[in-house]
C-alpha cells in the first residue's frame, strides 16, 4: 500500500496493510509503514495552515493506492490520514477513512461496464449456480442472479462470508450517477440499507 501527498515531491509512505468496512459502513485502512520520506507532524501543519472558514489546500490531502491479492489496483483520493509516529522517525502507523475507492477493470471486450462491491453478503434471490473448488472437491453453489434492465445486463453475485458484487454491462454509455441508481435498486431488492464501498471501471485505452 502507498500513501502519497497530493503535491509535487510530497510525502510518500509505503508498507503492508489492509482495507475493510467498519460498522458505520465507511471504509477504513491501516498501513504499517516500512519506507517513507515524511516528516513528523507535517500533515497537521498542512491541515491547519488555513484560517477558519477556508478550504483546506490540496497538499493537506493524500492519495491511497493498494494492490489486492488478485492483483487489482485500488485507489482513493482526498484522504486526511491519522499518522502515529513512534519513538523514532522509522516507526509510523497510518490509519484513516475512505469515502470510496475505485479500480480499473481489465475488460476490453466490453465498452461500458462497472462493478460495484458491497462489503457485506446480502440475501439475494439467487437463480444460478457457480462452480466452486474446495481442497480438490468440486461443488456447485446457488449464489448469483442475472437479468436485463434499463438497456443493461446485470449480474448480482454473493461471495460466501465476504461481500456482494453487482456487475453491469451495456453497449451504450451509462447515465450520470448510474452507480447510485444501481445501489438504490439493490437496497430495494434486499430491503435494507446498502453502501457501495468500491467501484471498478474499465481501463481506458
């Protein structure tokens, strides 16, 4: 994971860590920093450099980039991190909250596609089965549904014990804020609140 200050030659922190969804549905992250060029408390100087009622400068914010186990590159911007410095400048622990994060999806065969990740397994009316392999044993699980609506193809899939994904593809471009409309439709389907924690879109070529 890498956290970079949003200014030329800004602070940069790298290390192992994790991203997960908290009880309030916000994403939180933690980085156990192994290398950095930061200065203790510099991020606070940037945050408090403006007077009351003034907007924070860009240099007060940071961009997070993380590579998942499957190789997907996730990113989030406009982060105000909480940095905990140890007894020496070499020990840094960084935590923070994310509104959302995005990732480019390597799907060149589809012109318009998006994938919404909800970090909770929802009870959906599954109609299709997926092939699963567990320690060499093959079994089939009823865990997804597919349908067409609003000129697009939808696949909603449960990932046992982890999350729910909604993949949407279309030959035409999506309307503005279409991901929010999809989130609202999912909430209606499952009859409970749902917050899209991560949004994947195709790589631009």
